[in-house]
C-alpha cells in the first residue's frame, strides 16, 4: 500500500536538533544590532517591543512557553553594576588621598574641581568623535578621521575604565599648583587682599610651566593609542578618548585652583581683627 494513501507528507523547516536546559525544551533565535546601537539598548528595545505586542494581544505566547534574552550583553549589564560601585569608590579614594596630603577640606575640594572639568571634557570628546565634521580634513594626504579612527562610541565598559583613569590623572596639575600655593602662604604671612593676590600670582607663574609639561606628556603619550590599529585597539581607543579630551579641558584647572585658593584666603583676611596693624580692606 503506498504511503501517500495513508498520510499526507509535507516538508517544514525545523531545528537541526532538540535541545533542553533544566529539563525544558529550548530554542535559540540569534539576532544582531544595528551599527551605532549598544547591545544593552538593542535588548531593551526588543524586550519593550515584545511586551507591547503581548499586551495588545497581537502576539500570543502559548501556555508553558517563555522567552529570555541572553548573550554578550549580560556581561555589559554585570559590568555596569560593578562600575556603579567602583566609580564612586574611586572618587572617594582620590578625595581621601588628597585630604591626607593637604589636611584641608577646602583645598581638597579646589583640586577636586579638576575632576569635574575632566569629566565634562571626556564627554565632549566622545561627542566630537561622533560628529562627521570634526577633524574632517587631510594632512599630507592622510585623512585625520581615518588616522584617529573617528566614529560614534557608546558608553561601554572600556570608556568608563578610561574615565576612572582620567580621574586620577586630572588631579596632577591641581596637586602641583596647590602644593606650591600652600608653601607660599606658609612662608609669607599675608594680612591684606593685595598680599594674598600677589602670593597667588607668584605661585601660579612659577608652577604654570611644570603643570603644562605634565599635561603635555600625558596627551602625547595618548596619541599612539588613539592612532593604533592592531590587536586590542578596539579596547584601548575607547579608553584613551575620554582621557585625552578630559586632560585638554582639565587645563582650565590651572586657573580655577589659584582663583579658588585666592578667594578662600581673602575670606580669611577679611575676618582678621580690624585693629590689626594692616587694614585687610585697604
């Protein structure tokens, strides 16, 4: 008896093998993301899309069937949870180290202002890397955008590690400047506003060159990393971008730290007794 008289035969595409996990049948659906979209963002968008379809009734999930997103994005999620602890902890450690050095909360906060400037500079550089007009020119026949591999970078783990390294580097100039300011005010007992400003100006003029040399060596050391194209460059370049941009903007701390220090010392001078030898408001 021909089998065609007993049953209807049809061909359908199915799994190559039957898989199970924790005694449940499992089927895998592989998907990729669009260029410029972070893995976590792609998964969150897919979860939101499926939830809306299920809620509207357009997609019906049979009883006993469930779905779960898995893959390399889970490493990103775990890393972000750890970074939410590591980043505040690193800032706290930097603050304590500066405090033990200067034994003064105001001075520590003055130096700590460089971290805020560097943080903003890192984000500015990340934004500029994603702009098509930034560095869009050629030098000696070499495109600057291709040389520095400029494109849009997401806030990956490598970028946040670069920020953590930046936090420590950004305080170097402030430490150099504040150390000499402290020594200057220790040796010269200032009693008037003019004396305070003279001491701050003297310290700033003597320490501007070492601070510029410190920042210049850091920026020059990052240039080979930004132009690298070998193995590991996909990790090193995102780490170097916030450090480079942050150090460029952190140069403003060469002016911020002396100004804040002068403001604090002027407040002290104004609180001196009015019957002192030198009138502080003279």
